């Protein structure tokens, strides 16, 4: 594997201060060859006025243009911020966009409360475009029954039969005094986003010792199947574990659900992709020094990941003043560091049978851009 070229999706250095920090990128290729990249932008990471932007490419990701559309950040009259922008094509002229809205009625409240370990009140939103992303409908709330502390976690899945699934996780809300319970979920729609099934549980540790964070899923080879990778954190041991992997089916009963298993891949967020020849790729952020965005390859459906077949796409010199290392992690301070990290959030899609397109964010404190690269995998 080798990189063919790299490009800037969004050059933060050329943007006004209100959009100088970009992160949480999502990538979507359309049937007729257009590419869209959605991401969060603001004055800082998780700023109370943060919103989402879209960029478009018509040349396979080599050049990008920021679209002028600006999304409403108020919901039911309450001020909010938007985080994450994941898109999916559900018809020849129909796109869906999913994001998370956080309640910013009190702009002084941080995203995470270190005392209760809860996050701001949130809602999952969806909008529709019929013109390749130039304009969008009003927001529609996508309900997550009986789950709180919810946030978008990765790309929207689509199966050959037409079903789609929105990936999110649950935790607990800011003022909730009860112990946190983390879970990774899917909301499945079988009619192009008109209606959604009850939440489908992808991964959850019954003892709540392991957190399966930031799931990234890809559709499996059979209808309704999926494969997921997780940033896995051991709260009892106070450290991150290797990336974990799970296989599942949106139609399977709870009794058949399996817990994720460890891989040999070090790092945090990991985005999977099946290649047409049966290889499985994983685009992974690893925040050990030096920080890296690496592309891993498995020829046995995720059983092994030889380091000899690993490509470093980006190497990063982390300039943020972090308080936590890789061991003996203080959970509350680790959350604070998440708002300081200046690179990560891997996304990966198939360009053609021999090439993939990847995106990530990277920069320095106060100025973070969205990057792209085309990788030859043939």
C-alpha cells in the first residue's frame, strides 16, 4: 500500500476565527462520482457555538470546495451546538445527514461534567437534501428511546437490500447522579430513513469495566451483517486496550450477540473497510508518541493484522498540553484531554477496486484542518 496524493479538504488557516478548529470528519461517496465531507468547526473544540460544514469534491477527493449552506443550531428555540456530520445516499437524488445537537442554554457548561461524568443534554438530528448537498431540509429529531447521553459515533451503514443504520453511543446526562452506563447502538431504517426500528445494541460490557467507544462499522458481506471496530478503554485498569472487533447482524436476537474481541492493533478510533478482494482494512489513530494515522490490512477477515502490511498515512507531533499518558489514566482528566487532541477521527471509503480515500483532522491548538489522501491498495 502507498499514498498516491494528499489534499486539504478544509484549510483552517484561511478561515475566520469562528471556524479555525475543524474536527469530527465524515466521508460519503455518491453514485455519480461526487464526494462530500462533513465535519464540525468552531473557535475551539466543542465550542458552545460549534456547527457543521460540508465540502464537496468532483475529482475524486483531490480538490474540495466549501459549500455555502449553514445549518440551524437552535432546536425548539434553545441554543445548541452541532457535532459530527455523517451522510448517506438513499436514492439517486436523496441524501441524509445525521448529527448530534448539544444543549448550550448555559454556554459556560463544558461538554463533560467531571463530577457526575455525564455529558450535556443531546438529541440526534437528521436532514434531507435533494440537490447533492446544496440545500437541506429542517432538522428532524431521531428518537433514541430510553437512552440518554447519546452522541453520533461514525458512518451510516447501508446494505445492498436498501436498509441503513445510524451509529451512536449512549452514556449519561450532565446532571444525572446515577452511575454511567455506556453502550454502542444502531438505529436501523428499512425505508430510507422514514422510520427507525428500536435501538439495536452493538456492544456493551455487562460489568461496565470496558467501554467500547467511538464505534466505526462497515456493512458485512451478507444482508444485515456488520463488522465493527472500537476504541476500547479499561476503566478498572485505567488504560486504553488494543482496538477491539465485533461481528453482528441487525436481525440477530440478544442471545446471539457477542462481545468485541481484542485485535493486535494499538490505538484508539479505528475505521474498517472491506475491499472487493476480501481484505479488511482498518484506518486507525494511535496517540502514542509519535502520533500516527495508520492503515492496517488483514487477509483473514480480521484474525491477524501483520505490521509488515501497515502504512503510516500521517505522523503527528502533538503540541497540546496533555495531562494524561497511556497508563494510570484519570477518567475525568482524560475527557478534558479529548478536547485538546489535535489529530484523529479516521474515515475511509472505497474509491475504486484498487484505491481508497481517507480523511482525518490534524493541526495544532487553535488551528486544525481536515485532510484527505488517496491510497493505492491494489
